[in-house]
């Protein structure tokens, strides 16, 4: 802005050299400098007022809430051994499988719009350049393989005497008197640069607080993390749990197997370890003035992590030419490994990494090109049926764990829902055909709307015919539903 001002003033001076003297330019520039200083003062006065009000509120007695435990993600009682098709039996007349309900898979995306945040919270850097400082001015650390730098203005910035209401309020006041905005801007910049979703931002702010307060107690770290998140616009709370501070975050999505409490109709989930059901959690009702964003568990773009690549070779038994040598980032798998158990839509909406997409499209795109939809779909379904080894989530992990697509290319086993999601991805990506998921009580299959005549078992969805394609019915061609599901109405999940 200053540059544009100078150019404008110099232009006027050239046009009117007699009436517009050098001192006029200097006066205009000084007035502009005063204007900028006034705007900055008003901005910091606004932020200070927010913190002042919140500090007074933190001093009031916190209320005890009974903690609750969200249920575990429902376990799908899948067969221990996958069903194999018996092709020696004579083929039967195609069955019209009835539909129980039709459900649109909701799109799970964050509702954070940081340009709006920037109006009140300072500039949000919109390019992909992470702020860096000299080695003497900054603290460096790694986050999922990416180098991060934050300034030292908030190093050792808070020391809580205890965890009483007054001590926490005093700690917040300590933080608000520091030059904290550059730290918040750096965190938001890293969020943008590394394409972090809200959950990853929770992890990042915890890492930043831990690095800046490396010799401090957990309570100090919790307070700084909550402070950064509040200044970033997220709705979080500090809580007193079992004699120490903890972080609570409001989420727009259901999270399974996690401690939470309800305040004014909103669920606040505990960050980190679970606590015993019924344990009292002490916290406050009022939120920080500009904490309006709920945490979204959705992954709208692939995080930009950096790590060594894990390779895996997968090959169809019936069609040896259908083969993939895949690569996945180890850090991305690590991020997904401990991801909280969420609604199925979170996994369905998540993007496939560029590495996996390149592997799939590069290896299979040319093979299915030019082939009929039936031939291509049969090649792809045999690949999913035979290239991956089957095991239930309970056997492999001890709990129900839906896979993000990338995880199929890392773990040794996968189950029916993982295969169904991946087959749907292959058909949509390589054949450009519409796919639905068929959700049974103990099984998930797919059905494809072909653009050519295809015989076989089918469902009708919104007037369109979808042919059953089951990537866990080993050896079955498209159009073959497992016998035990031909008489059961399917719950249809639509993209």
C-alpha cells in the first residue's frame, strides 16, 4: 500500500512540478504513516478489549460438568473369511434387490473462512510461503516431516502458579500482553501452506506450544495452545480435569470413543486421553469473543507432509497385466493411523493422495482405455478382490477402523467397506461411471450405473438401474450379489 502511495504522489509531482513541491510529498507520506499507526492501534485495542473481557470471565467460578463418553464406532460383524463365488452352479435369473433407504453422503468440509478472520485478527498470509526468521530469532522444529519456524517472542511466555480460576486468568493476561499476533499468523500461515485441516491444526498448535514451553508443565502448554486456537478463531475451552488442565474443542462432526461434555447444546470433546465416564470436568460457559469456528474432521485436500515413501506391489490374479506399484508417504499414514473415529462420510469425502492417484491412473488408466465398460469393470473388480488380503478390523486393529484410501496401500489387510470405497473410487476415476454403496448390517458392496446393457443382479435408485458389483465376493463377476443378501433390502449411500 505504501508503495502505491509513493508512486501516486511522485506521479502528481511530475505532472505539477510548480505547485506540488517535495515538502508536500513528505507531508502526505507523514500523514499516511500516522493513518497506518492509528489503524494498527485500533486493531490492537480491539484485540486487547476481547482479552480483557475474557480474563475477567475466567476469574469467575467454573462450573462442574459430568463427562460423557461417546459410543464406540458401531462394529460391523463381518465374516472372518470372505465369501467365494461358486461358478460351477448354474447362473440364475437376475434379482431385483429392494432398497430400504437412500441416503446422500454428506460433504464434510471446514466452515473456516480465514479472510474473514483477517478483518479482526490481523493479516492472514494467502500465499504458500511459510514465514522464516534467522536462526537466532526463531525456533525450528518438524511437523510430519515439514520444517516449521516460529518467532521467539512467546518463548517461555507463561508460568502458571496453580490451576485455579485466578491463576488461569492471570496466565491468559500474561499471554495477552506479549507480542502474540506474529505467532498466531505464523501458525495460520503453516496451516495454509501445508494444507492442514482443522484436526491437523489442533496437532500443530499443540506441537508449537510444546516447543515454545519445552521446560514447562503440561498445564502451561494447554493454556498456550488454547490461547493460540482462540486467537485463530476456534471455539475451544480450558478445563480442569483430575487435578490438571485439559483442552476441550467444539466439533461440528460426531467423534466416536471420545470423552465429551455438552454446553448450550454443543458437544465439546476432550483433546488427548480419555477420562473415566462421569469424571467431573470444571470449565466455563462463555466463549472467547471471536471463537466462532467449530473443528471440522473433514479432509478437503491432501496434507502437504514430507517423508520417506512406502512402496507396495499389487496384482490381479486373473488379469496379471492389472498391476500397481504404489507409493504412499509414511507421515501421511502416521497422520491417518491415530485419526479419531468419525462418521463414514469423513473417509468417503477425503481426497486420494497424488502419489496413489498417479500410481492408479498411470498403471490402470491405459489398461482399461478402449475396453468396454463391462470388461473394464470386471478387470477392476478382480483386482480389488484378489490383490488385497482380507481381514476384519477387529482382527487387525481390535476396533472398527474405516480406511482412508491411501491406507489400503500400506496395511497388510483390508475389509469389505475398504474394498467397496476403493472400487467405487476406481470406477468413478477410471470409467467415469456413477457408483453407489450398498450398506447392509454386516457388509458393504457397490453398485454401478453402466452406460451400456449389462445383465445381473441390480437395484433401482431414483429411476436408474445400478448393477451389483461386490469387491469382497471373491471370484464373482459384476452383476453377482452374495446369495445371503439377495433377499435383504439395501441401504443405499449416494455420492
